[in-house]
């Protein structure tokens, strides 16, 4: 009898990656296809949904080909995507305009209007104190309705990257309990925030949202026959419901129990913990009931620009050098980068300030500093932002006893150690660095009936490999960290309205 496999598909900010996994969670092959982002104005970020689909088709076909397996051996697939990548579809299911992806924060004014509307659904935003994030579904939808009324009237569906891809795969339009719980202000699977929509002037949005909401791992449908032919797969393959990439990454690193936290790194950083009790606190998002594991609550912190900041530095000031070369230069410097400190808010701040208008900075530069100082300072600033988030969570009532890290930071031994030293806690790593893709493979195995639930599948498919512990230099970051914490308030006090968009 031939071996059987599942496909996990991870739709990220810069590319879509498809992975073929066996039923023990071993990666067999990967393929990735990049797509572009357009930045029409500062704080704006758009992508073409057709590019997502082309990337999926190419990556899935290449991954299956690379695995040297028969398409009939694929038992199922699932997809995660970036969250709050909002698009409008016409009556034929075609995109009306480019999608406003997650990092698009043009709707800052609309976010303020949502907060002013007031509703119990807003308790997940810093215990109702706000502000509401401009990244989220409702502010973006309000911006589209206000600024593009003709497109809004034409739109039969307002949905996310996740919903659009599942629709293209199966012909069924539905939403994920994960996305609606963490970004649409839904209260559980059925709790649409109708009062909040009415107060914000968005009552018609409820009719444009997908009607059905599915649990993680629940079968959306089987592949549409034409799509199956396009992908080279059987039309009998079930598509299991996925969700937001970082949250599905929680499953991919085995965070399914209370007290654990998944530290998902990449273009942005997400800090996602599980609690058996609900709570709401200033500076943290959540908790979200049933958004991942039924009966448990997800607490969230996050940084908008992390790996993207380091990528900006390399692209702008060191295009001819590899990350390895830059890390080698930075490794020769002491902790604290000889007094150079950066603020990582190049695309605003998600938590604990939720300020779309905050921007990045370097301070302490002298003629004696080099690009290595700036590169290291950026890496340190990102880790300091993570430390601040974990401290804010602790003040709110959640202190994780188990932190599992995955994603882009694992590619840099220096950055890994910087994170452990600045945070001051051990960081556990798992075998598969692409946690969202493995998380999708786990959901696909549940949808295919291989395992009974997410917890059982994660136990069988996730394995830890090593732990990065804080070094003897950890305490040397205390003073630079104190300076870092003061930067946001200091820069906000001199911010010029309208000049930093």
C-alpha cells in the first residue's frame, strides 16, 4: 500500500508556499512563488488577488512534482493566509479592485470612528480602551465604503484572502471561525457584531460577508473538478478550513494547551498564547474564545514590521550583501550596538500602543558607527518590542510557561540569541520551521479523517528539536531596553500631523 500525504499551503506577505507532508508531519517537499506588493502611498499596501491564485497553482504543482509522489496519494489540503487582507468581489466572484492587505493602515480615521461607536465586541481591543487597529476588517471596510462608494455598491461579497482562495478551490464561499473571531469582532462562531456594525454605519457589511463560518479543520468542500485538473490532483481531495497564518502557526508548533505561547516570526512578529480563562487588558488583544481550540481563549500581541524592517535595511543600504554577511559584521559588536538604538515602528505599532501613525527611528548615531551597528540595532529593537509585549501580557494576567518560536528568525543564529537574551526566557524550536504550512497539514489531516481532532494531530505531527537559552550577556540589554521603551512617547510628542503617512 502506498504512503499517503497532505498538503499545507501558506499564503504569506511576500510569497505563497506549498508543502507536502506525510501523516507524521515530516516535510517531503516545498515550493514557493513570490508576488508583489504595491505601496500607492505611505501606509498603504495592496496586492492583486489573481497573483495569489497563480502562486498557489504553481507552488502546489511544483511541490507535488518535487515530492515524486502520485497525485492519488494526496488525502487533503488546507490553506492559511495573511489576515485582514480585505477584498471586494462582484456578483461573479471576481475581484473589483486590488486587496488592502494586512499592513495597509490607511483606515486610521475609520478605526477611530469604529471605536467611537462603542460596543461590547470592542472589549478585545485593550479591554475596550482601544484604539481599534487600522489593520482590521471593520476599519478597512468602512474606508472602502466611504471612499469608493461605486465599488462598494457593486460588491456582492466583502471577504479576506482566506475566503477568496477557498472559494477558488471549491466554489464555496465561507469564512473561518479563526479570522472572524480575531479580526471581525465576532463573538464565537455565530456572534456577528450587528450592533457595532449598525452604530458604525456598516449595517450592509453583514449582508456582504460570507454566510457560513466553519471551524478549523472542518471540510469546506472537495476540489472543484476544473481546479483539480489545473492542480493535477484528484477532485476527491477535501479542502479543510484554515485561518490566519500566524494563528495556524500556533498549531504548527504544537501550541494547543493553556499556558503555552507561539512566537511566530517573519515579515511581522506575532505572540499568541492560550488561556483557559478569558481576560481583557490594556495593551493586548483578546482574548478570543474558540478562535483556535474549542473552549480555549487566545491572547495576542504583535509587531507590524520586524523581518520587513531588516529586509528594508538590506535592500536599501546593503543590497549587494547577504544576510549572513551582515550578521557576521553585527556579531562582532557588543550588546546594545555601542549606543545605537532603533525603533521598529516603520509601519506603525500593533501592540501595545496600536498606533498606525508611529514610525521608525535610529538614535545615538555618530560618525564612528557603521552599517553593522544599524543592522544589529534593528535586530535588537525588534526583540525589545517583543519583550515589551510579553511584559504587557504579564501585567494583564498572562505569563506563558512555554514559548515556542518559529519562522524567519530561525534562519539567523545571531538574531535567535538576541531574542533569547533580550526576552530573558528560553525559546523552544521545532523541527519544521514553516509552522503555518505544517499547521495547515495538520488541519488537512483532520479534515481527511486521519486524526479525530487538532490536538491529536498536533501530538503526532509536531516535534521539538532544540532550545535557545538566554546567555550571560542577557542583563546587558536592560539599559538599552529602558531607552527603547522611552522612544515611542518621546517621538510621539514631536510628531507632525500628516507628515508621517
